[in-house]
C-alpha cells in the first residue's frame, strides 16, 4: 500500500472513531470498535484493550478483535513487574517487540505465546490528569517491524482514547449517582416530595406525595400546590405566605394540617424551599414533608390522658403519689401534699427520696411505714396508717395510705403509687364516739339502778304508783334536756322551767323564775332534776302550787364558797301558803332525796326550812 | 330483814358508789344480809379515809369503778390490796380498762340485783378468812 493511501486510511480511522465517540455513550462498544479500527489500520487483524484493575493489581482484557471470545471481557492477568505491559506504562510511550522470542526486556504472557503472537506493540492509555487507564495492544503472528508512522498513529489514537474513556466513565458515575438519588427519593414513601414552578403549580409529583396525599402525578400536574392546603388555610392565605417566605428567606416551615384527595386530613411536618439556578433566578419550589398524623394523634391522646390524670389528681383532696420502683424517687406528687403534709411540694419533689419522706413520719411509726413501701415495691398492695409530724405546725397527724405497685408489660414492678388521706379527725371522732358509747352504757346502767332504787322506795308507799310514774317522768325530762343541748350539759333555767311547766303555768306573779345561764353536767342534772321534782310535787300537793293563794319564786346565782369553789346557789321560796303542819312536816322520801341525794352525790349543801307561809329551800351546788 | 345467822353476818364491808340511789339500795341489801356496812361513800377521798381508820378492820369492799368527774376506784383497790382486803368491782362500763391485777377480780355487772350482790360478796369473803370479833 502506498504511504499516502495508508496515511489517508489512518486519518479516516481516527475520524470515524472520533465520530463514534461523540455519539455513543456505550463504553464497551466504543472500546471494541477502537480495537477493530486499529487492527484494520495496521493490517494485523488483532488488537486488544487491557484495563488496569488497580484494586486487584490485575489487567483485564476489556475489548479485543481477532481474539477468542473466551478471552475478551474475561481474561485477567497479574500486573507483573517484568511484563511488557508494566514496562510500557512505566515508559509512558509505545513499546515495540519485533519478535518476542528474542525479547530480553520483559516477559510476554503465556496466552499470547500460545496464540502464536510473535510481534506486538503496547501503547499506554492515560486519562486526563495522567492516571493510566490501560493499554492498547496490537499483535501480529509474524515477526514484523512497526514503522515510525505506525507508532505515531497509535500514539494519537491512544491520546484520543484517554479523554473518550474518561468522559464515558464520568457519565456512568453521574448516571449511577443520579439513579441512586432518584431511587432514594422515589422510595421515600413516608415523605411527600413534590416540585412546583415559580407560580407554585405542581410540576413533579413523587411517589411519596402520591402515598401521602392520594392524588397521582397525572391528577395534580399543573395544579396549584395549594390544593393540598385546608380550605381555612387557603382562605387565610397560608399557602401564599409559605411561598412568599420561601421566596424571601429561602425556606419556609410547612407544619400544618393538609388535605388529601379523599377530603381527609393529614398533618405534615416539613418545609417549602425555593429553588434557584446559579444566577439566582427562581426555578420553583421544593416541598418535602412527613406525614406525622399518627404520631400527632398519639401525642394528642397522650396529652389528653395526662391532662385527665392531672385534673383528677389535682382536684383530689387525697394525696396521690407515684415513685419510680427502681430509684424510688418521686415522679409525681399531687397538690394535696401541701395540705396534708404541710410542706412545699416542689421541695419534696426535687429530692424525692424515700428517706426524705420518712423524715416526716413519726419516729415510732417510721420503720413500719418504710417496710410497707418496700413491700409494695416487692409487688404487694398494702393499706397502712401512720403518724406524721406536720412540719408546718409541728402537729401530729394520722395518715392512712393505700399503696399499690404499677407493673410494666413484662409484669415487673415499674412504679409504686399510693393514695394518702389525713384521717386525724376521723380517728378522733371515732375515739370520741367510743367514749360516748361507753359513757352511755355507764349512764344507762346507772339509770336503771336509780330507777330500781326509787321504785323500791316509792312503790310501797301510799299513792306510790303515781309518785313513781311522776319521778320517772322527771328523770326522763332531765335526760331529754341533756340530749337536746347536745353538749351533754343542761341549763338550770331549762331544768327549773321544764319541771314546773309539767305541773303548772310558769307566769309571774304566781310563779317567778329568774337566774343567769348556768350549765350543769350530766351527772349533776339527774340528781338536781329529781330534787326539783320533789320540791315541785311537794308544792303541788301541800304548798304554793296547791291553790290560787300561794306564790313561788325560784331564783339562782353563781357565787363562791369559802374554799373559793364556784357554786350555784338556788333559792326556792314559797309564800302565801296556808300550812297544814301535820302533813308537811313529815320527813318523806321526797325530802330525803332533796337533802341527802344532793349532798351525797354532788357535795351539795341543802337547807330545807318550813317558814311561816311556806317552804324555803336553798341548794348550794359546787359547779364542775 | 336482818340475817344474823348468814355467812355475811357481822362482816364489815366498805361500799363505794357515787350514785346516791344505788348506794342506798346496796346498803339496804347488805344490811339485810347482816353486813355491817362501812360507808357508803361516793369518792376516793372518803373511801381512803375509812380504810385508814385505825383499829377498824374491813372484811371486804364493793367498788364502783367509775366514780364520776374522771375519778376511778383503782386507787382504792390498790390500798385494799396493800392491806389484804378482798374487793369486787361493780361496773356499768363495757370495756375493761383495768390493769391485769384488777382484771382478775370478781366483778358485778350493773344494774345490780340484791341476789347478785349478796352472792358475789359471799364468794368474795369465802376466799378469805373472816376476822374474829
């Protein structure tokens, strides 16, 4: 072939290759074509491209022509120090072996010898920046020389190949990055992601947006992004506010209820971001948001539940407390603590150890109260009562506690809790009640004894039954007055009037009653009222109350006896009575009652005198 | 009414009872059984004075526990214990708040009847030798 023809043909090869490299992005195809063109151009029919696998320290037969398909794309050989390939890369320029049989600079891989290769040229391919990509290898089965023009052709060819390979590798990396990014975005179904143009019309609607909002990309393409807003937010211009903010600030929060295709609502937490090209022109908006409706509902329910508990426990007059079973620290203490324990709730909560609480408990009850707490921690329910010394006023108060363990879902005691109430008043009133019951027993048994005694003395006498009945009624009136006053005392005036009114009309000038308010105790009342009864019945039968003529004056005052003891002095004075000495002077049972019973039981002093026109009786009764 | 030949004849029994009518009834019943009643008295102070009377030995005592105004008969019981005088409690209270040595004593539930009183006093004295007159 004449030189000119060869030159033209080789220029043609370079031009064809350049064209292919421009329009194809398929690296393998380009490399295969490169080998074919080189084999043709040099008339060997054999060429191959070896790629350096840097990580493995190997060479891969990446493409080839005139070689067995079992070799191309498959064969790998170690990058040995003494190989022709290593030598060529190190040399940085084509290395020619006219006859490998005579080669003493390097070794030739065995598979090439086996294929009958005799002559070869190794042309290194460098990527822009100087990194070696591999080698272009042209082989011949006959010994041959490679002319200078051929070498220059191969160099040119390798110099073109470098940038082409680089561009394709880069494109492939970019493509895979982009692919990865797309896959990521499309699989983020929990996130609604979409793009809108500068007029906020939807342009890209990713699968996550469809999953969250329900519309397909076809349905929303070109629609205003505001269709995802609730009518009330649209009415108040929230959609415009968001894009305006993003436009001005770069990004705007998007945290609000949105609306789905089916009209239901979804709570989104996310943002709207303005997209700008490098020169700052607004390209549109990127909206990314997460559907947090379920979480929000859960939070809302939790908040409501907490609110309910708080309202309940804060309104309760009983103290409610919760401790962590592990640390035994207080987790909750209701405000009733301040009323019941009389201390600051915050102060106790801050260092809420059991010890701190135990310090408030009465020393005698402390150990028992503590042991109860630990029984609860062991899983038991307990009720106990103990005393505390209330710090606010130093008072001893009775506390009744109902304590119980709270279990986690594995059945372990996670918390311990309890209800406490101040039962001091209840305990005191129950103790009072007990005393009252005992007193009532005592009194009623005594009363029966009194009645028995009075009966035995009265019933034998003339008219005894009527007298006995009257005495019983007097006792009954006295008891009635005691319970009526409620305080277990009765007032002298009430006793006097009660007795007189049972027999006559209490009205001056016939009957005059006056005196200050004086209270007598239960034990005084019984005997005192019986004495009054005897005086009254005596007056009715023989004295001032027998007929119209007589008058009765009952007066009393409080004074002091010679020992300084406070006493009641009551004067019973009858006047205008036509005395019938034979009847009134006898010392009847009634008079005995007046004179003896009061003296005996109440240490009273009585003077009973029959004056000229009626009875005069003075009763002086020490007051308790 | 007096029973000069009965087991209680001539025995000196102290009666402490704050309620006049009951004291009066007890006195009458005991006298009927031949007892020489010491008292009755309504309170601790008078009772202690009677116990302390020189040369006058008591054979026994009937004590109301609750003497009113917060006073109880335990101080009297203690004095009687010291002197080896047997006694019994007559009480209307349900709850026994007595010290153990008092709890073992014979007792009489109020309201009393004549028969109960005489029988219990007889039992009381049966456990101890009567003094000789």
